[in-house]
C-alpha cells in the first residue's frame, strides 16, 4: 500500500457502519484486539470516536474519553501498511486538539511496555511516562505491564 494520496486525508466521526473496516485494522495490528461491541459501545456512550480516511479507505482510528478536565486516549491505531509515514502523529495531534477544545488540562494514555515505537512517538509529541499499570494488557502466556503517559496541555 502506498502512503501517498491524491485526496486530502479526512478525520471524521466514526459511525457504526465503519466498525467492520475498523475491526480489520484492529485485528491486523493488535494481538488482543477490541471487539465489534467495544467500538459500538464507545460510539453509543458518546466517546470521541474518529476514523482517519483517505480516498474512501479507513487507514486509522482512535477512541478518546473526556471527563472534567482530563482526556484519555483509549485506543488508537494506523493500519500496518501505513505506519511510519506520520499518519499516527496526525491522528494523535487531532485528539490533542479536541482535548484542548474541551478545556482538558491533560491527555492520558497507556502503551504496552514492549511497544517501543509507539512510546517513542508519544514521547516525541510531549507525553511523559508517569507510572505503570502492572499486568494491564493480556499477553501470550500471561499479562504485560502498561506505561501510563501524560501530556500536560
């Protein structure tokens, strides 16, 4: 797949009709993916659910909650064939802007301890590690810790 497009990429609200395409990416990228129901429930709960679409193709997505003055990115991914081209950073920046619009003071997220690429990206954007959630993620043969990261806005 090529990361070059003729059409301008669009970030738009996720619809229930998008979930089948989102699940394809979710299952391609994560060993323990969210379910169709997880995404439907997020949309129905009023979470901030967005897809990154280019030329009619969904290449990424994210889900974020905002309560009081805190935003929390629950999941975010770019399709494997499009990773490393800056699309993930654009999507994260979109969520940061959305958090600022809602007057959040911080954005939080968790990242697998073993996901060095994502952790480096988050640090480059300005997220700082602030703690660990022991055994937070399912993993082959057990559980894996999550690094909790915060971006102060």
